[in-house]
């Protein structure tokens, strides 16, 4: 359970960053984006195990076809609901050359 929600379907799809950020703020949370110094999926997997320690996060990169994609990471593994019959999720870094790790953190401690 993340943000007190039972399933990912309970999170509304946001058309803008502002909508998403406002939705999170109402729940006492915000997003923090961190670049991962990885160029390969193997390096990404190593960093997921090292950094996350079971924390949920999202990771952005590109598929083997070069499409931008975001996947959820839980317990050091990528959890993806997309049927990847062609290509692999997050096979390459994002267009800026890095994978991006995004954490949802409380705005108050």
C-alpha cells in the first residue's frame, strides 16, 4: 500500500506535472527525482538493490525500441504491468543519458 491506496488504479492519471504535484501535496507528499549513474540495465539493477532497500519508486528510461517508459520498482526489482512481448522495459537510459529514480517522500516528518 502506497499513500494509503489499495491499488495503482486508485491514482488518477495526471495530464500535467502541476496536477500530479497538487494531488500529492493534498496527501502530504512530494516527488524527488535523482539521476542514476547507469548506462546499462545491469547497472540499473545493481543500483535498485543498493539504493531502494524495498522502498517503492519509479524508474524512467527507454525501451529497446527507444520509447520513453516509466516502470515501478519494488523490493529492488522492476514491476511492470505492460506485456513486453517485443523489446525490454528500460533497456536504455533516458534521452539525457541517465536513468531517473523518482521517490515519493513526505512533505513533513
